[in-house]
C-alpha cells in the first residue's frame, strides 16, 4: 500500500498503482536495507527535506543511504547531483535498484564506502539518518564538507545524544536551526556559517 508522507511525497512499490496528483513518487524496490519511509526518523527526514529549497545547482550528500530513499527524494525535489554512499553491500544493491526504478541514474551517484574516502566538499545539503553515537563521532567531518550556508539534516538520534550533538556542532561552524523531537528519536537541522575572515 502506498505511503503518503508530508505534503510532497508518496512512497510506493513498483507493483503498486494509484493517482496521487501533486505528489512526487518515490518507488522503492525490495531489499534488505533500512529506509521504507515507515520509521519515524525516515518519515521526519522526508518532512523536513520537502521544506528545503533545492535548486538545480544544489549538491547533496546522503551519508549511510540505506535503501536510497532520501537521495531519491532530494533528486525528486530538484537537486542536480546527489552523492549517496553506504558501507554495506546489500544497501548499495538495494539503493541501486531503487534509483533505476525512479530513472535517476544520471543524478544519484552511489558508492560503497566510508565518509573518509569522500574528498569532495561544498555540499548544499548533507543528510544522515544514523545512530546518535555514530553521528557524534563524524560530526566534524560532516560539517567540514558543507558549503557556507549549507544545511546538515540529521536523524536517528536518541534523546541522550541530541544534547551532545547540539553542544558540539558550533565548534565546527554549524549552528542549530531546528530540533524536532519524535517519540523516541530526534531530528536536528544545522546551518554552516561563513568561515571567519582572515
């Protein structure tokens, strides 16, 4: 059964049909990766993502992409380039299938690996729906890959880690824009300021 999320998205399987005027379809294939849209963290990320203006010049990074649902959503909203990666083979296999089902092979670039292997910077938006302790450990790297004025959308954060992430982010040049507290988890949005003048 198709899943309606926020004001913009409808999540469905390839075999499901229906008319959803005004909604952006995200077609997900079967697989073993996280990210069906049903979990509160993915749901929250999609709701926040649809509020972020993504022009054709927007460059997006999806960290730990799982099924590819957030990467596909960003491309549907207009991002010109979405880089998505995951360390797990089954996640990349699942995401690759879903990207092809959505016809977005030219805009969503997938690779299997870790954040440290990615040398590119100046992303308009970075998304990461991971466990809070993992996010805390990579927060400096994530903030460092944002362009000035870029946004960091984080979720999967249990309450006990939310405080630490909010406290630590300003040291890396990112200020809290929004905190959305869910039933068990937290979704946080940060904005990277301009670097200080020399």
